C-alpha cells in the first residue's frame, strides 16, 4: 500500500524545531526504509532502495555539516568522537555506492544490504549516545532550532536520485553526480545556517 510507505526525505513538512528530534526521526525513517527494501521485490524494491539511498546521503551530509562540527568543538574528546563517526560514515558510503551499482534483484544485493543495515544501525546508536545526548544537554532551543532548519534545508533540496559522496573534494570531482549531491546539500545547509558557501 503506497500510503504506508516511508516518505522521501523532504516530503515530511513537520515543524521539526529540535535537531536531535529531527535526526532521531530520520534514524527511524532509515530503519523503516531498510524494512521496506527487504520486504519488497522488483520495482517496489528499486523505488524503496532509491529513497533509502537519498535519505542516507542527505542525512549523513547534514550531520557532517551540522552535528559533527558542534560535537568536535563542544564535546569532551569531541575530536575523536567525530573522527570515529566519520570513519563509520565513509565505510557506509562505500558499501552504499557498491550496492547502488547493483540491480536490486542481483543475488548478492540482499546479503550486502543486510551488512550495510547492521553497520548503519551501529553508527546511528553511536551518534545517539555520543553526540545527540550531549547536544540536547548543552544546547539552547534557539541553536537546536537553527541546526534543525539547516537539516530540513538539506532534506528539501536533495535531488530524487542521489549517490553517496566522500569527504574529499578531489575525490568528489572524479565522481560527478556524487559531487553534485554532496555539494548542493552542503551549500543548502550552510545557507540555512547563515554561513558563506
């Protein structure tokens, strides 16, 4: 039933005014999309996977631009916490890129998807424990709302068929469409936060 599907990133116009609540909702949406990919076949699976790729790409880029800089400067041991999260994100993006190159009916697709899911869920738990809890405790409602606005801007502007990116500008240049998504998402986040691109 199409009305039970998880929305695409940006389809939800809920007034998320707390960045932690927004990111936690996205973690739930990501889990639901993994469920949907696993439970469907054919065109339905391809559509659900496209939406999963898009949400993961937008979500991780927004975290890199909004959450990680805050954690790096505000958390005790924040630099190491962020480096650990970036390493997890890089590995997940590489797995996602490999999956993105497969047809969803390929016999190796589901085992690789299940491995990616386990990695993404472990990463989300680490973010929630080491970054989100600290942000909620140490940030006022104005800054929580400002960060949420930046994440929502990233959701709303992302193209419908993204590819995961990498953290290096040089590597982005070689990846074409990957660079376009990551750069456009970063630009939207920075604009929403009142920073120059």
